[in-house]
């Protein structure tokens, strides 16, 4: 691949000196005598000596003080099915709530209506203690399930921690999910307690969810108790057939904290895949695995510690909610925002970051692109003096948007991250001691034996390959829910390369060890034997002001043909796609991507369908165009706007009728 431009950002000597990862390296030198001249050396050691690395994370973050010596680390190495830290008993919540002083703020809740609530560490500990005692009174204990149907509010974090405190298993979705979509995910869990709210506020309006809550409970016959957070000021929500309880009453009072210590690999929570192509996968992750992984990700890579405040725009449906909540484990505070990201305008999230003295701000490439499109200059318009860094994930970021974010924030680093719900973390991202290049992820993350492989299973550099992980990670799913034989788990990651995790992303690892994400490997454009990622096409045309968003498909046809349509959303909804703009789009792709990947057709659409976490619906739409049954390849309830599917369904029907 061509030489990359100069770095967007480089760390100062002071930044390197003060970084938590530098302190970790110094800790390792004192512990082992080893020295590391560069981050790459540290990464290599961390992936070769998994016992040494993860044992050091345990001790560096004081887990030994609370839970004792770690003993054996990786007792059995195999994928899937590794055994981690078999000699310890832990509790995720016990560690998390111990991390801050009584009077310091732990959680800030900001509503779209301007209401702000603050929960101190003492209040957090008290509410977790009260709620966990209430759960025990209802017979909830180790291995039982508690589910949340909640907005992004502090109460959701408290409920998750209280569930973990009693050794039960947490699962949640946001209240924007329709009741049947909640039932699809939560039904198999057999939970007895539902924590919910009567509604939320979004884009300037109140959204009453009382009826939806009743429908949800109707689909969950095992639920006997419903705990309700009053958000809209209405009368207490009652759910027929259950005992309904008021949140404020349950968390009031003084209760002595009590934590059920469990095995390192005991289940902590269930996260769900997007479910766009079928039944969502329930990914079960462990107390200990999540604890050590999030301390590494948030502490060493995002450089978060007790002096920080993390704000990530997210929802209880998305893995970033779990990651943000886990930032409490570093001693940092977090900001939970319940509302629309662009109401009344695209400055909303930036304004929240300024008002609440956020030090680390996380969002998505889509939000950053939208901010850029409005002409926003955050550092010039707002007081971002507290902000130290930014991060984004969810999709590849274009080099130009990456550059805009760094420049318009006053030269702050923007760490692009790539990982997945599957591991509740990142495979690759950034670290404050390594430069950042536009559109690239600076490093492979510590402890992640990540590589790029060709079809023969050989490592490749400076050329595209499959993202694989060759050694286990503590936060990998311990299993899928409702998959007793483990067949669905193995099929999802281990069929292509036995014993090696294939994630399904198409990447390039550069000569300087940075990573470029090209998109999903099953959405790869493979024309005339020449492969290109979908992100390369998007990056080629994103500078055209008339184009707001695009989606490209590479459709293999039964007769051996290959059809490559490009769908575009115009920045002006009233405009029409004319031949002059089509020509400029083709020219941009020829010049900035590849002359062999100029689309066969360019089609104007009103909008691009996304998953609820903002990913373009590339693979399901490709399968639709290949003639697959829509009911088998796409679930409308898993989309941000199901109505946007219709033009694609119509085109697929038209193609089948030819």
C-alpha cells in the first residue's frame, strides 16, 4: 500500500512520561528485569507470555489486594474453552465500587431536558448494596438472570452492578427496542426480575414506554418482579401479573454491602449480537475476564485513571455501554447521557463534554462525520480545556474525518478502535505513547495475539488479510447462551481456521505495525480476482459535498457474473442524482480507490439502513440481491429505521423477476 502521510498526532515527552502504560512498563521492569525499547516490543512480550502479562495486569491494578494472589493464570489454553485464573474467587462489582472516595462523583446523569443528577461513590456503593439485598430477598443468586429494559441512565449502571454483586447474570437493551425484539433476546434467559423505566426523552419529546413494558413482560413468562425507575413524572407503572416496585423506595436506606465471590470464569453478563441476519447470539462473558480486559483497555490504552471522566455516547443495547460502565474500575467517573446526539444540533455531545469537564470523549465515525458536515469547530466554539483525548469505534473512520477531529479539537489525539461485542473490547486501537496516522489504528492491543492471514493461513504484511486471533483472550465468550454443545460458537469464529479466531474483518497490518480496517471480509468487493474493502470506496467519495452517505455491494451472480451497485444518499434531500454527479463519483473512485472497482450502477436512495449500533447493512443486503428470502437474512427490528429497507427489497424483487 502507498506510504501514509505524516502522523496526525505525536505524543510529547510529557505525555509519554505520564501515561499509565509507561507506569505499567516500569512496573514490569521492576517485576521481571525486562525492558522494552518500544511499544511493539511490549506487545510482542504480552502476546507470547500470556501468563506473565495477565498476571501483571492483576497485580498492577491491585486485584491481589482485594482477591489475593492470582496463582495459575492460563491453566488450559485452547480456543474455544480456555481456563483462566482457576485458583481465584472474584466479583466484578466488588472491585468496581471500591475504586473511588466517598465524596467524589462516580456517575453523572445528563438528560436531554437539561436535568443533571450526580451519584457520589458513597451513594453508588449504598444503592448497589440496597438493590443487591432486595434481589437476594427475591431469591436471586448465583447464576440467576436479571434483565434491564432501560435508557442510558445511572440507574442502569447501578442495576448491573447489583446483579453482579449477588453473582447473578445481567443482560440489557435500550428502550428504543420494540417489545418483540426484547423478547427475542431476553426470552431464552429465563429471568425473574426486570428493571425498567416508564419512558425516556428523545429529540425533544417524551416517549412513554409503559405499554411497551407490559408487552415485554407478556413475552417473558418467568418474570415475577418488575422494578420501575420513574422518568416521566407519571403515576407508578403497574404491570399485571407481577409484583411492581418503585426504584426510589428499593435503593433507599442503609444496607451493609455484601458480594458473592465467584470463579474467574463465572458468567457476568450476556451481550447480544446485532441480530440483523437471524436470532441474536447471546455472548456470555465472565467476571474476571471482563475485569482484567477492561482495566487493560481503559487504563493502558485509553489512559483513563482516577482523575478522568469518560463520556461515550451509547445505549444499554451496545457493548460500549458496558465498556463505559467498566471505566469506574479505573477510579474514573462516567457521564451517562439520555437523549438524541444531534438535538437541537450536532453540537449537543460536544457541549456536554465541555459542560461536564469530560477528559475522554467517545463517539462513532458517523457522529464525527455529521459534526464535520455542519462546519462545527469544537475547540473554537466550546471550552474543551478539560478534554485530553477522543476515541471512536463502530466503523472504519475516513482519513479526512480523522484529520478533522484532531485539528478541530485543538490537536487532541483521536484513538480509532476496532473490536467487537464478541470480546467486549478492541483488537487494535491506540495508546498514548505511539503516533496516530490518518484513518489508521496505531497498534495491536496488549495481550491480543492478532494477525492478518491470507486464505492459506499465512501471516501477511502490507497486503489485505483476515483479522485473526491466534491465542485466547480472557474476555472471549465463555459460551453462547442456549448453545449447550457449543456448535454455534465454533461455527461463528473457528470454522475457517480450526483453533484460531477469525473475526470477519478485512485488514492490512502496515510495516510500522499500525492497522487499516477495510470492512467486513464477507462484504469484500472481489472483482476480476482483485479484492477491495467497502471502506476504500466510501473513503474515495466522502469528500464529495453532494454525497452524504453511500453503500456499495459486491454481488456474485449464479451465472458467474459480478454486479456492483453503489447506493448514495444526497446531502440535499430535494436534489436528484444526475449524470454529471454520477461521472464525478466514478472519477473519484477511479482516482482514489481503483479503476477496477467503478460501480456498475449508481442508485439514489433516501437513506442507508444500519444496525442499531450504526453499522451499514452490507452483508444482508448483498444476500437479498442474490435472491435470498428477506425473512431469513434481515430482521427489521434490528435496524435503526426499517422503512429504509423498502427500496432495496423492491430492487431485489425486480432482479429476481428478470
